[in-house]
């Protein structure tokens, strides 16, 4: 047992939280989360909260899976750690690499393990540059990404990302990384159909490649659906056009599937769900359902062959690459997801239901635009609705209506994330239709409460 106030006091005195204004926690204190089971978490005051964000988009198989805990315990007793540097390996890492190559799209035979998604994207940067060096094109080092992308928080990953707030601190991005527009029809597609806008947004890649010179561009990196940028679901024309441009200029394509991997979009990998054919795939989060940190890069045939046959030693790796305990957790988590057919359930049953129910929120006076794909969804809070989504009137950003709404969500026992005034969810994949109904009821009540507060 512990005293919540005492924990909050120690928390604000000693613990520097990620992505948090430290001063905000003074006096008020952070919410202390103490337990999770299924789709729910509990705080130290006994409040039961429906976690519609799966933690940070990661608890795909839900909380309280004792099978994963048991697998971790067994592995810790047998071999808690050994590295895979210098010609040693361990059994769970080999089994997981094999399993991932079976679940991945065709041609992904090899995997490089890391401890997180950020490290995996750093690894990608090194792999694509090394690939072109080995191919004899030593000047081909530029990687193109997108505004508002999130690829992690290491210096390289934050540079690959396109978050203005991150770039504003510490002189990012590092040289050799360029950014193009995000395919956000709601924000930028005024006067265009979604399909027209999708083509136009993708063609920004071609313009950028021409500007830099194709002989200098190593790769394009993107999330199949932008997550932290606000669940930006691209128009159907976007990815085919990106793919065409990458092929035309022989640019490697990196799909950052840290969020979209492991069932979230209704397939083991989001690339499959969206018809993308990448050369490299970043993964993390859902691979262990977040129970133990782990990430990695799935390396497709084109790059893999060159790295293995011509590369010699790849001078790169992490102490925790292929950590046996993380791999054991991942294997058990993937076994659960497979037995319960979670990706197919999202594709055929609960995903379509979420889409239908979520779109109904558009009848609420505060909701200007709501959409979803698989088990990610988002809605825009607006001051007034117009005839088309582009005629909606937004709130002044300084009012922070999203944060107000998020607080009401917590009061009504549901976690939703605010990205400006776009409210987003990424629920655990185990959600049933009844759970979706409960989530939507709590969201609707919170929207009513937000509206009532704004009208005060
Ligand atoms: N890539 C994407 C698309 C992400 O959403 C994230 C984290 O949210 C990362 C990379 C970074 O992963 P990690 O926090 O495990 O370093």
C-alpha cells in the first residue's frame, strides 16, 4: 500500500517525465496508474478507466496476460540475458526472428532487433546509407520524411520525424533529412476531392526528389497511417502514387510500422492492409504488446542480400538487441494474437463496427470530422460546422479545447489522446462490439460535458 499524495510528491521531485511540462505536475500531481486488466486500467484512487489508447498504442493483446508474465518468468530463470554480438545467439531470438519472417509480407526474411522503435529507426538510417555505399553510390544519403511524422526521440529518429516542437529544441533535424507535406485532406485539401488531394500530396515526394537530385536520395520513410500526428488516414490514391515514385527514382521505402504493425490495421502489418510494398519495416510496441521493451527492423530481400553478401561486419548494435526475455514475451504475445485471430477480428468484425460507430459521432455539434481505419480513429473538435468539412470553423488553438475534452474523457472513465483539437483512439485489439459501444457512450458523454463547459 502507498499514499497517492506521497507518490505524487516524490514523482514531481525526482521523475522527469517524457513529453511533459514539468511545472504542470507541481501541486496537481500525475495520475498514478496501478493496475491493468483486459481493456481497463485502474488509478490509485480506485477509478476504473477504459484505455482506448492501449497505453501508447502498444497493449494490443490487452492487460493482464499471465501467459506473457509466465513466459518472461521462465526465460528469466533459464537465461535472463546474453548478447548476440560476436557470433553468439539465443533460442528465443532465433525463434522470434523466424516467426516474424513468417508473419511479415513476402520477402522479409531477416530481422535486426533493437530495444525500441526509435533505435529501430536509427538503425534504418544506418542500413539505407550503408546499402547505397555498398552499391557504390556513396553520395546517396538523404532520407525524405513528412511533416508531423513521429519516428521516435533519439537524435536521428527525432530528425526523421517531422514534429516542429521537437525540431525547435536542440537544433534538429540533423543534416541529410528532408520533409514533405503530410497527406492531411481535412487540413489541406480545400477544393479537392480526397483522391485528387492524395495524388497531389504524394507528388510532393517527386518534387522533393527532383529538387535534391535522385542520385542523393537514399530512402523515403513514412508511417502507413500517421499516428502521433493525429491519426491521419491517407486518401486511397496516396500510397500507390508514393510507391510509383519510389520505383521510378529507385528510392528505398521504409514503412514505420511501430504503431501499424501487429494487427492494428487489421493485418499483421499495415503495409499489407494498405497495399504498400516497402523495403524495410520498423516495428516495436505491439510485438510484445508493450509488456517488455523491444523493437526492430524487418529487412526485405533487396537490402538484406546486399548487407549479408557484400556488407562484411555491420558496425551497429545494442546491448539489448535480441534480448532473450523480450523475445520470449514477444513469442507468447504473438501466439496469443494468433490463437485469438486478433488481426482478422479487427479486419472483418470489430474494425468495421468501430468505423460505423465512430462516424456516427459526426452528428455531435462539437465533432466536425471523424474517421477510422482498423483500430485507429480520430475526430476533430470544431467551433462550428460548415457545409463541407473544409467549411468547419476551428477553435483558437490557445483555448486548448482538446485538452479540456481529454480531461472530461478521464472523468468519464476513458482515455483518449488529444493532438491539438483532434481526439484520437487506438484501442486494444481484444475489444468486443459491446466494449466499443461502452467506449462510444463514454466518449459521447465527454463530448457533451466539453460542450457544456464551453457554453458556460
Ligand atoms: N515510430 C512511430 C510511428 C511511433 O509511433 C513511435 C512511438 O510512438 C516510435 C517510432 C518510437 O518508438 P519508441 O518510443 O519505442 O522509441
